[in-house]
C-alpha cells in the first residue's frame, strides 16, 4: 500500500494555510496602523508638560514682584493689589493670566493643536488660578494637563 497524501488532501491543506495566513497578516497590519498612536500621544504629553511648566513658572499676577514676595493683596509692606483677572499685557506673556487662550504651537509639532485655559478659583480659601493645557495630536485622543498656581 502506498503511503502519502492525496491531491485533494494537499489542496485542502493549502486552502486552510492560506486562510490562516490572511487572518494573521490582517491582524498584524491593523497593529502596524495603530502602532504610531503612542508616539503621537507621548509627543502631545511632552508639549503639554513643557507648556504647563513654562506657565506655572511665571508670576501669579501682573502686580506680583519677581520672586513672588510679597504676594499681591497680602497686606504686607510693599505688596501691591492684584490686577483683575487677565488684565495684563497678553503680548508680554509675563504672568499666568496672559496665557488664557494661548494656542501657539512650535513648528516642530506640525499637525498638533494646543489650547490653554486659565481660570480664577479659590483654593483652601485663598485665591488661585487653575491652568489647563490641552494638546490634540494629529492622530489619537487629546492630552489634558492641569495645575494650580497660588499667590505666593
């Protein structure tokens, strides 16, 4: 008796392997298409963090001295009254209020958009500002970072 495979068995084997290969390659292709998303997310996070760090490092108010002491409205000697919210020079970007509505993205982040919002709040009974930076990458979900800036 002859041992081996018949022609029909070989054809069925080739068809099964072909279907499995198509399924495998489509799954790998889908993975490759979405593998760029984390890179966009990391770059968006980098941009948002850099912008937030820059803003939080600025003065609390237009009348706050460099170094922050004495805080405006503190009643201490030499302290000036705080300006009303967003009353400073938007072109100078020298205090936190000035960044409200800021959306300039560096050229190396082509395709990304950014929106900065600054809101006056009360934090533990003291005036503060909530800074929120939203960066939207060309592909994927937006990244939101927020921080409080207190009057000190």
